[in-house]
């Protein structure tokens, strides 16, 4: 069973949209798929799927971890796709206790005999349980948008993932764990938390723990999807995440591709249908199918990515951004000529993009202000 966790550093980047439609695309490709809503406390994946509001969900199981887990797995109208609803009605599901997390992970892993692909739609942020779910696979997906805050939070998510892996691997009482805990207590010395600088020190004081960690990190190959882009240049920000991961985390990431912002997703949502079913020929749907094909044709877990494969994935994503943009422009022109898309609709589209740009500028100015304040206080990056 291939496990595909889908995460994001912040909300509002279309993570659930990607997770749900990938699940449908996998099922259409003949895979036995289970899509689990693990965005506990803010579960809404059933809306993207067009599924009725669930009577029972993961929260029901978490209240009685000895109950029948199959009772919370629902069939869907899509052949090959089953669904595990989340639960927003039961308090406390967003903050899992240790025994609840272990019980849930155990039941999810036990689905392997009847499942080809398990897609986990995780909550936004870096809560410990979210990181643990993400680490169930070495090939988890991080969804980001071009906005500065989304890019920053995507990197922060990956950074926290690496440190969570460290704390998991370095057992209590080891010199490596003591070193890591001390580094965190040191606070503002950010350089001390750069993985490439920490690993040589850990190797000196605790070779066994270092070797164990390296064996785990070599199997961690996160994958990136840039969602909600409006222009081919938006796809370039993926390189910022890549460079930061390589320089500060010693982590290699792969680029799965880009997805353009498309108003069809709102129409599909109101129609209670996944986009790939509502309009399979849309730019958004074709991007999802393309990403699904890449995942299905990729190697299983445990394989080591060649540097050339990583480079090719980023170059390919850049080309796809250009091609999809041209197709998007052609599509708008066709709608205008056919009368299905009025000049008024075009004006509204431009206005909405201008508002989004204004929002991005405000975020950028805010971050510049914070950086200036930090520099004024003597912080040196």
C-alpha cells in the first residue's frame, strides 16, 4: 500500500482540493483508494467530494479506539474510492493523545491488504500529530501557493518535519537527543539549528544515533505542488523552497508540478462534485491528472532520488507552467468568442487577480518591515 500524506504549512492553499481530486484520479486509474480526512477539528473533505455530511467519522473511533474501524469507512459513488470522514462535532479531535494516535495509525496501516493507495488529507500547520502522519511515508506531498507567507510556511513545515524525525530517531537518554534539546533551548541562535551544521557535531558525540538518523533521512523525499498560480513566473518561487531545504535542512525535494487558479473549482464545489469529475478537461483537472500519473509511474518508497531526477522535476514543472498558461489564455479567448464568457466576466476576473496581488504586496511589505526591525536589533542572517 502506498501512503500519500498531503500537507501544507498554512491553510487556504487548496490542500484538500488537491487531496480529494488526486484520490479520484487514482481510482479512475484502476487503483483501490481510501481517502482519509485527517484535518481533525476542521474536517470538510466530504464537501469537496460531494459526499453527504457523515454521521460517523474518525472522532467516533477516537472516542472508542477498540471499536470497529471499518464502521467509519464509507463507500462513495466513485468506483474504487472509499472515504474516511473526519469529525468536527466531537471536541478534542484536533489534539490527539498518544494512545489515540497510535491506535489510529495502527488501523490505517492495517488497510494495506485491501488498499493500493491511502491518501491522507492532513491539517494545516505543524502540530506533532500532523508531522507524525506526514512521516508515515517518505513521499509526502506539501502543497503551497505563490504567496510569500505560503512559501515561508511550506519551508517551516518541512523544517519541523526534519526535526520531528530527529526527536523520533534519537532515543531518550542518548547524547544526540541531549544535544538537540540543548540546541533548541539556546533560542535565538538560529544557525545552531541548521541541519548541515548540526549533523557533524552529532556524529562526533553519538555515531550510532547519527547513523540511524541518516538511514531515515535518506528515505525522506517530500514532494512539492505549487497550487493557485496565476502566471508562469509564480512557479519560480518553488526554487526558493528547494534552495532553503538543501542549504538549511540538507533535504532534497521533488517538484510534482503546478496547478493554476481556476474559478471552475468553486462551481464544482457548489455542484458537490470533484473538479476532475465536474470538468475533466479544465486546466485544473488536467494538472491533477498529470500529477497523478507522475506519482503512479514513480518508484515505490525506499528508492534514492538521483540529483538529475530532482533537477528534471523542477525544469519540467517550469515548462508545464508555460504550456498551461498558454492553454488557459486560449481557453479564455474561446469562451469570449463563443459568448459563454462575457467581457463583464473578464473584468471581474482581472479585478479578483488585482485584489490577490494587493494582498501579496501587503504580505511582502509586512515581512520586509519585520526583517528591518530584526536587522535594527542586531540580528544577522
